[in-house]
């Protein structure tokens, strides 16, 4: 029976997975991810892909908002840049997925840095307004630069091909989406064990103090914008390759707010919280939908009312989470782990 | 701690329940499965709800008559709240459960699913009449029952030219095109409407109606000062009604206002009140105020349900007629004795020539190279708060 976690070397203390149980858990999780697509129906694969892409985007936003403390309302716009870049490279230049996605990420990173420039002078809500401007400007450019983006018409791209396989089914795309989500999570987890990641956290906690101890605040803020939008671009580019049809309506301000909700519910400044939040925000509406369908035959009167109360249920669930566990699902998960860690002799 | 555990346990229970509910069934068996997504609680729920009731009404009516060649239609449907990701989830769910055809709703979901339905070979009809969806080279499995937005606008342009001449106007008529700030709003303008106006001597200018605006006086003042005598709306009912009221208070009584199909309905008349008087409507589906033979079934069905077509309105008959065309396609596949699947249904629909909907729409014709079912429609005008027929079928060609 252990009474706590003690490490005798710095290396062990800095480890990504510090205890054997972490490794076992990771193995179980990865094994589940590998087996899942062979058992799941197309509906569940579609949900899994949506969650994987939402997780990537949420991690990107979490790096900026949760770890560096720079509030952004421009996530939808950055995803749009990624999606349209990938789409244009694929449709107009015939670039394959392994080229159009990285290029889209780089372009989005550059756009992110540009819109991150106001963060030199602006903080908090004022920065939120500046990123809101990014959202509006990008939306306007996409809908009006008709020759490049197709304007308000949807941009259609060919289904991506990898290793001679057309990635046109949910099953095939699952492997791309999930492996990219895992890579992104691994990258982000390691980022915050590095000097750069710690500088981000220092800026979030107290930017003046961070500057005093030698963090180049402006440079690191821009770097946070670059990394965050690189990942947002990845999510957007994957979404484009997954759906093969891109319309700006998918990347409105509502998308930006959706992802803020994802990371708040999941847990600000946590990697697994990004996943929990994405899964929760995708599965809860799906669950309510299925409940509605189940009631269509058994209780049509209730099912008729359900669309009206559906939104309220969703809002209520979010409020309850925020009140009962403000640190999000990630904290809840930690509580469960802590509980079982000392089980059955908890105090 | 225990409280939090309870929450966690509840969450797990919720999600596993969802898992149970979501398990898909297989295809086959007697009922014909048709998937459908409706907007019952989203941005367009005001018109989405009667449309949904119309689709469901037709299915109930057909089933009560013994179905299509003895097979019942099973409509797999759910509210998607006008959210594209939800539409995609429901689409995969219903197709996974064996839906062979799909009834969509808005521009966003129809565009987003366009590539997927072509991969899956699922014929798709929605209430988005974007011109490009009628081109099989771009959207092989989309079928338009209503007149495409571009065709509607061209018909309106033609009518304006005639009306302008009849009123003794000289030179090019000045027209303002006020549109919703979305693909839906711009689609007829960008997909051929602007070009047609230029080529045929109409001086048309587009004005965007900003999202969430509570007043259009600024836009309307600019339009008045431009000397426009016609204003064409491509938006939904409530903004159009608001603009009509603003125009009335600006005293623009010498201007003719025209609505394309999504603001030409009972709701616009109700919301705008007296300001709607004289409003011209481009209506691919005949409103219930005008009696045509194609409405008899729907009217009788609704009477048996204790309500009336007048109460349900134009969008009910729109949903009913759209589903009726899909059902006719299904019937033709069954008649031919072929296997009922998406490919054969597409072929059957493409063989549909001058199919009469009893005057609800112009006769429907689909061909392998053209999925715009009706290229003609009637114009209607509001008189004493009622839509009355103004012209016979006008064609865009």
C-alpha cells in the first residue's frame, strides 16, 4: 500500500507516464482504438471521426486559451483557413492528402501569427474582440474571394487517396483521424514538459512575472498563436479531406464558441480534457437525438416536445457541469482515479 | 467525492444508453426505408415544421392506402436543428439502418451531404433549390422538385421586363436584389441571375441584408435613392416582412416588392400585415388558398386528422409534394420489377417525364443530364391578406 507518489530521480519525475499503471491504461486505450472500428457500425465510426477531429481542434485551442491564457474567438476562422487551403491545394493543384494537409497547417499557422499580433498590446476580453475580428475578416474573405474559394458555393475536392486506397469511407478515414489525434495529443503533452510550454504557462499565470524571469512574452505569445493555429489548421484540413466538400457555414462564430465550450467543459489547460470535452459535446446531442427517436414510437407526445426541450437539456447539462465541476471533465476523471488509487481505504 | 462519482456514473449510463439506442438494424424486409432530417427546433424551424409535417403526412397517407405496391414506407427521421454535423450523424445513422433514399432540408446540409450521397448512391431531395444541385455532373444524386433559385430569379426578371413595358416604363428597369447573407441568399444571383439581368437590359444591384438586423431603413433608403421600381427578396419570411414594413414607413408605395419562394408564404403576410399588400410571390408550390386538384389528397387526409390544409399552409403541401415525387420514383422501380436500391431509383426518377402533381407544381421532368424537375412556376400576389394567382406557369427557358 503506497501512501503517495515519490520519485528519486528528476528523470522519473519528468516522465510522461510516470507509473506502470499509466502505461497499462494507455495500452488498453490504444488497443480499444484499434479494435473499435472493426466492431462499430458506420454511425459510430462517423461519431468517432467527428470526435477525433474535434479533439485535435480542441487541443489547438487549449494550447492558446487553456495554457497560454490568450482568449480566442477565432478558432472557426483558423479551421476555415486550414480547410480551404487543403481544399484548394487538392482541387486546383491535385496535391495528395500528405501534402495538402501539412501545407494547410503552415498557412494557417502564418494566418494565426498575423491575427496574434494584437496580443502584444491586448489582453483578456480585448484580445477576444481582436480574434473575433479575425473570425469576421476570414469569413468575409472566403465568401467574397470567389475566384479562389468558390465564394458562397461549396468547394468540392476529390476524395483523398493514401497508399492506393481511397479514403472515402468512415472506416478508412478513422485511421487517419485517430492517429492524427493521438500524435497531436502526444505533441501537446510533450510541449508542456519543455521550456516553450513552461513559458506559455508562465505567461498565462502572470505575464509581467514571466517577463521578469526572462520569458520573451511577445515572442512566446506569437509562438502560441502559431502552434495553436497550426493544429486548428490540421483539424480543418482533416475535416475537408473527410467531408470532401467545404462550405464556410461550417466555420462560423458558432464553431468558435463551440470549441470554447468544449475546452471549458473538458477542462482548461488539460490534454485529456480536450478529448473528454470533444466526446461529451459530440455524444450528448447524439444521445438526445437517439432518445427522441426511441420515443417516436413509444411516446410520440413526448417525442414531439423533445425538439423544443432538447436545447434546454443541453444548456442545463453544461451549466450543471460548470457549477458542480468548474475544472471540467478532466478534473472529474482525476477524482475518479484518485478515488480508486486509495480504494477501499479513502479518507 | 461521492457526489462527483454519481455524476460520472450517470454520464457513463447516459452514454451507454445512447449506444443501445444507436445500434443499427439491417436492410431488407417489407418496409421501404427512407431517411429524413427536419428542422423542428433550429434557425428555420418556423417553416421547417410544416414542411416536416407534410413529408410525414404523405407517408402516413400512403401507408393508410396500403403503401406502395403493398410495401409500407418507413420514414426514419429526426430533428437536426439546422446543424450540419448533426445532419451528417443522422445521415450515416439512417443509411446504416437501410435507408435507400433521403429527404433533406436546408442549403447547409444538402451541400455538405452532396459528395457523400453520390458515394453511397442515395437519391436525395431537399428544400434547397440551389441551381448547382440540379446539375448531375456536379451533384449526381440530388433532385430538385421545386424550381431552382436561379430559374425563379430569371422568371422574375422576365416578368419585371413585361410589367415594366406594360406600365409604360422606358429604358432599363432599375431593380434591387435584397438577399440573405448566406449561400442561400447569393446562390440565384451568382449562379446566373446577375448575368441574365445584364444581358437582357435590367439594371440590377445586389444589397445584402445584414445578419440579425432589426431595421433595413438604411438599405431601403439607398434603394429608393437609386430609383429602383422593383425589389426582389431572396431571404426568409421574417426579414422580408421587416423590410416590407420599413419600406411602408419610408413611403415606397410606387415600388413593387417580389419574394422568391422562401419569403413568399403565409408567414410573411402575417408578419408584415398591411405592408404585404401587393407583394408578388414566386411560388413553385401552389399555396392552399388556390384550389388545384393535386391538393385533394392532402386536404382530405388533414380533414381526417381534425385539421385543415389552410391551417397547415404552403410549406405543408411543399413537403407533401416533394415526398410524393420521391414515392412515385419508388413506385416506378417496383413496377419495373427491379431491385429497389439507390441506383435503380435514380434511373427511375431520371425517366420521369411531365409527371403531373395535379397543379401543385409545374409537371416534373428529370433526365440523366438535368435534375431540375420543374423549370416553370406561377406568380402570386397578396390581395386582402391572401395569396391570389397573378400569372399562369411562366418558364425560365
